[in-house]
């Protein structure tokens, strides 16, 4: 529900800022012949070295000298080991003399997180498969112990350890099933808390801390496959819906000598709390983040790894919700250790703005680092210099820029040069001395470079930055509009190149409007569907309402609490009312579209404000707030047991009888995120009220509706055809 999709094939739209691999538009950015494709660069731990795979051979480069490419494993050595499939990733030992090559991966929920691993000794070049005897493509999150003697991994929901020298395998947990999950997570923990890798070696390699998820009490949502066999069959998905209790989750520590597990004694009901983050804080202590069921309180505990005793050191509270994890950071701690692990960085909105604090390890001393009426999103930390990097938008919430402060001098300095207007994202090296910098705006296409820090000087590629116009076929422009309620909203608008202000054009609103993403961003892209048609004579507009995660202060973001579907649709409709006053807008041709949370917004706008919106195309929408998962929904809506009326007022189905315009509804029957149940309940509500509409169901397609030959092309064609028919293009 929370994921914003620009097209079925593009998938998730995210703005990354953290020091880990991320996705961004891989445009045809010109690189020198034979140069390094920095779009896919992967850093080595604790350094600014990185590895590349060229024609099956693995090389290591140093960012200080990009000509220093060193062969560490040849294609011939890889082939001799028996590994014939593509190298998808590499896991490094601490001494960088051993590696694990990840290959033959397959999908678990959203990511390809299980596959095969091959061990290679880089001194000899010899390799062998890890986990022999276990099912093919079943190993997850393999990693070396700090002493490089062992490799641990998960297979079939159990933890294993394997001696590097002998290959001897020991099974550490014995009770793993699809409902008793060791060392990884269930669907909802991955989807809503960005949890995948569920175990950690202690720094000395003598213990493993891991999550254990007991989902035996969680009910299945049943999907039906009608197409892939003579008789239909059921696909069960373990899925806790709003109001249903979450899984029992606890954290254990396995002593690798005794093979015994001790459990952390964190206070509270295991089934009414979440444990989204855990990391070692030395050889004998762990830091654990616990959140209550409503997610309006976060507690940090220091836990003794032997006795399990948990001591609460820090608490963060909010009247609405506390952000549980860093945005788009898979398995990244919610804190950053600084000053040789004597303190940590913590981001809180407790003073009305998202600010970074330095907190002592015992939680007793706290210092505000980012001071002022602006939001700061932590981006990187250089332990050598004490520099803290963060993303901020102090003057224009549609943009993103990198800033810096020092732990010894908290005066903030803008790092992103003024040249790079628009949206800037960074992929930091682990030591924060280098970063991949991606820049783009409504006026120019994405561009990319390797930079040094803190000076932000370009290291690669050579020559001047090549700024080009966005390849959209039309121009974008930014605007702000104030509603009758006094709410000022940012917007992005696309117009045909032959725009004539003396004529009237149909307007198409692209919407999302929930707490997971913004759409009115100063970037060189717009909604895929309308981008094809703006040159034919449409005005395309997207707006960010209250409740979206714009860097405008917590009051802006948290005002949507218990009002999803209400306050966001109201803001969008009131902004549309002002836009319809513009002389070049044809008020008889007004269309709206959104996907997922944006699909729910589309339905709410059509049903609640039928006098404004004449045509709508909603895809994969949550039509009743009760139907979505508990972690996301309860975070922003509270528990339905406490405020049932809020759930009713937030659900599009409640207002389906108000439909007057043209509706095309699209959904995949194999959607394990926003279930097809939403479509059928919506259909019943519309039928009950005598409302006609069009439906397109895609058999067994997931939330992205991208699987199967011809699917993306078909979805695009039916979308465009409906829009042209019911909201015709062209100036009048």
C-alpha cells in the first residue's frame, strides 16, 4: 500500500541517501570507453575500495586511484571451482583474503534474498560451494565471522554454521518452518520494517545473535490460482491484518562453543511489541530497538549477551508515531555509533522537526546537533574526522541537498555545490570519504559522478559535467498553491510544448498522498502514463498534501494520523478547486490516477468529490483500511479496536455510492501486498449502489502487475485507451 509505483515495470520509486546499495534510474549516462560503471559500484567494508566484475573476473579498485584495478579472482579460477552462474554479489571477510560469491538467487517476498554461495580463498584462488547437501538456492545472508574461521547462513528457516577450512556444517537451530522462522523474517516485518537479514556475529566471532519469529498464530490470506493447472489451487500468505496481533518475536544468542541459546529478557509482551533493530555493542552487549504495538514509543535497550538482562537507556515518544527505521535502509540500525562507540546518533521529531541528536551510550546525556526550523535526514558519518552528513531542504521541500556538521563544531555547511540544483542523492563509501552523487531536476536529466568528501570534488569521470534536458518531450515546471484552508502545497506540472494559454486543456492529476512517499519532487520524471500523452494536449499535475514525508516539519507529516483518506484527499481536492480556476483548464475534462496508496486516493477523490473529478483510473488500491497489514496501518491509523469510526471514514468503500464519473479499476489477483479481496469488496459496494464501472483483473500478477508476457504493454494500452475515451486530449 505504501509503495509508490510510477509504472508496473519501473517498480519502487525511492530516493536513497544512505551508505548502502540502492536503486535509481539507470539512464544512459556517458562514461569513458572502458570506464567503470559507477551506477553499479559496490564498496568493500570499512574503506573506499570497491569491486567490479568484468567478463566473469573479479577486480578491486581504489577510489584514490581508479587506474589501480587489481585482479583478485580470474574467470578461470571461478570456472575450475564449478561455479558457472553469474556473480550477483560478493561477501568479504574482515581481512579481505576470503570471499563468498552469491549466485543463482531467487525471490523471497520483494527481493532475491536466497540463493547459492561459493567460498574462495583469494590467496590460492581455490573455491568450493558452501552449504553442500542443503537444497539448491536456499541459503540466505551468508557471512564470515570476524576471526574468518566460520561462515554462517540461513536455510529453510534454520541457522547453520560452516567451518571455512574443513567445510564441516553444524545446524544451530532445529525448529525452523515457514511459521517458526530463525535468522530471517516474515512478510510483514520485511515489508514494513525493512527486515531481511536476521542474525549477527559478535565482533569476536564467538556468538551469534538472531531473531526468532513465531508466526504460528498468524492467519493465512488465501489467494487462488485459476490458470496454472487443470484445477485451481490455493496460495496461502501469512498476513496479519489491521487489528490482528503480530507475530511473537524474540532475540536469542547462540554460544558457538556450547551451541546453547540464551534469550534476551526484554520487558513487555512479545506479541504486542516489535523488535525491528538489533546490533552488537561490543563482544558481550547488544543494542536492541523495541517499539510498542501502536508505534508511538521507541525504547533502546542495552542487553547482556550472557544473562539476557535488558537495561532501557533511551526512549523516544510521539503523539502520532515514531519512525521505526531509517527510510529505505534494509537491516540498517536506527542509530549510528560515534566517538569509538561511546555515543550514538539518533534522529527524533520530538521538537517538531526531524533533528539529529548525539546520545551517550548509557543514554544519560543528549546533545542536539542540527539546530533550526528544518528537517535533517542522516546520510553518513566519517569516524576519522567526526563529520556527520545529512540531507535537508531548508528552502524548497521539492529539493534535496547534502549538508555537513562536525561533532566538535555543530555549525552546518552545505556540501552540495550550488551548481547542482534540484534533487541530490548520495551513496557513501563505508568510510564516508567518497560517494556516488546523483543529481537531477525538472530542467535536466539525471547525471552521476564519483566525488570526494568533504570537498565534493568530482573524481570520476573526467571532464565537465554534461547536463542535458530531460528526455520527456515536454517541459516540467514547479508551482505552489494555497487552498481555502490556508494550506500551501507544492506541485509539479507538465504542459505540451505548443501550449496556448488562450485555450482550455484537460487536466490529469497523478496522486499518492500517504506517509511513505512524495511525488512533487524536483526531478526529471513524471507519471509514466500521462507522460506519453502530454504532447497530445494534456496538463499533467502532481501535488504533495499534508501527511506526505516532505521535509516540512512533523506537524505537516503527522497531521494525517488516524485520517488517511480524509485529510489527504481533502487537501488534494481543495488544491484542485484552485487549479480549476486557472483559465486554461477545462473543468469538464478532469482525470485522476494513482497506484497502491495512490489508488486508494484516486477512489477517495472520485467518491468524496464527484463534482471535481470526472474520470479516474485506480490500480491495486486498499479499499478498506481493515484489509491492509497491521504494522503499516496501525502505525498511521491506530488500532481499529480503539477507533473503528476512523477506519470507516478512511476507507473508500464507505463512499462508493457517490461515484458519478468514469472509473477504471485494475488489480492483480496474485497481489500478496494489497490483496485482490480489495477489488471484489469494492465491486460489491459499487454494484450495491447501482454504479457502473470498468474492471481489468490480471491473473496471478503481483502488486507491480509486471509478470507475464505482454502484461506491461497491455496495462499501458488499456490505461491510455480509457483515458483518451473519457478525458479526450487536445486544446479547445
